[in-house]
C-alpha cells in the first residue's frame, strides 16, 4: 500500500510541510527509518534523529521548531502519537481484511451468520449462535452453542468461547483466551469433600473491548460476568465469576480479580495486581503494580502495596521501612544504655 504525504495528512488531520507528493509504503521508527517509510516524533528525547533519519515523511507536533534544515517531508499535527496510532490502524486494516469461509471450518446449520465474514481452518461454530457482519474468526477458534458475536469482531487463533456468551461490536480477542469457563467455586459436603458449584450464568462483553492473549473470563454462577464498553485487558489476566469491570477501565498483565467484585469506570490497574472478592472499586481508581487490594476503594484513589494503601502514604512508609535496620540499631543502643543504669 502506498500513500502520498497529502493522503496521510487527510487521514491524521495534519498539515504538510515539504513535498506533498512524497510517497511512503511502510511505517518505521524514526531512528532507523529508510526511504519510502513514514515515522513520527512523539517524544522530545528522539528529536536528534529527525536530522539523520532516512524516512521520507515524519509526523511531528505543530509547535516543533527546527534547529537546522531538513530534506524530508513533515506533517504537523496536534498529537503525533495519536496520529501515528491512526496510521497503524489504517495499515493493519489493509493486512487483516480477509474474507471467506475455509472448507475445513465447521458451522452448524442453525447458526445465523452476517456478511463479509472470515472463518479460518478448523474454526467451529455450534448450534444457534449468531455471528454479525465483518467478523474475523481465525484458525482453531471454537464458538459453542447460543453465543452471540457482534459486528466487526476479531477472534485470533485458538480463542475458545463457551456457551451463552455475548460479545458486542468491534471487540478483539487474542490467541489462547477463554471466555465463559467455569468459575472457581466449591462447597464442602458432609464428608469434607469439595463439591463443585455449578455456574449457570454467562459472560457479557460490551462494545469496543480488547482482551489480550491467554486470559480467562469466567462465567457467572447466576447472571453475568460483565466487561463494559471500552475495557482493555492485557495478557494473562484472570476475571472471576460475577465480576463487573466498568467502562474504559484498563488492566495490565497478570491481574487477578476475585469473584463478585465490581471495578468502576476509567480505572488503571497495574501488572500483577490482586483484587479480593466481593469488593467495590470506585471510578478513576489507580492501582500500582504488584498491589494487593483487600478492601473496597473510593473514587479517584491512588493506591499501592500489600495490603494496598494510599500511594503517598505507602511511599512515606517505605522510607521508614528501608531505614528500619538503622532505626533498630539505634533503638538497641538506647535499650542497652537503659539496661546498664
């Protein structure tokens, strides 16, 4: 795919400075860009590469002042990072826009399918499921019975969708992820054996959700485990039964959320955070990496540590903790003097 500078400017709402007919066919980092590639300058730390890059076009901030003349073409925008994201999506759409149903896929006769679909090799859709328009189902995906998948979704190889799951529009689910597996619940019988709690609920994923690779989203005991619109989940995340994740909340890798906890909207949860069950996490909460959350959290809180406390309080406490050997040495000296009297 080839784009002129003028075409790129239209895509990103930018202004061309230089040759409007300069053409690119790929994207590159600014430090190793070559002819016919487009790069961007989103961090001032990389400004020096602007004067040595071989890229044909570079996207820069409108306010950038040049220190010396350059030969390459600039496209000035308000936000270079956002503009480059738009271009990444544009190039990606050209590469993944597959259409067609492979002969080695299996779609039950009762399944309702939309238009412009792609089904890869050995993909399976079971009875009474509904697949929307422009859905991409890659190889070895298994979609069980009574599943609904909205328009424009992408399921990458090896995704497993259990029965009764509902997935909205424009969702992306990466390889190895399981949607709708059993929740982890057991009761003791009169002999002390673990008796499995049957989970008859489902998973409801709303629009514009992206889930990374090798995640597990468990179905509810009753009702639904819910990921609301705009949720973004990194790789290796565990969401337990009956959890609700609010709109536009982002969870980094290896986060675990225990059963029946409600996480609010616009939260940021760092890597390896563990959140206990039956809690309520407010809106716009930030939880720093490796924290353990054992109690409910109010709106707009920033917390850290195990058990997690206010971020500033944690930092103050850490200053004392790392000095604890010195403090104890001083206390022991005082105690020795006291005992000698």
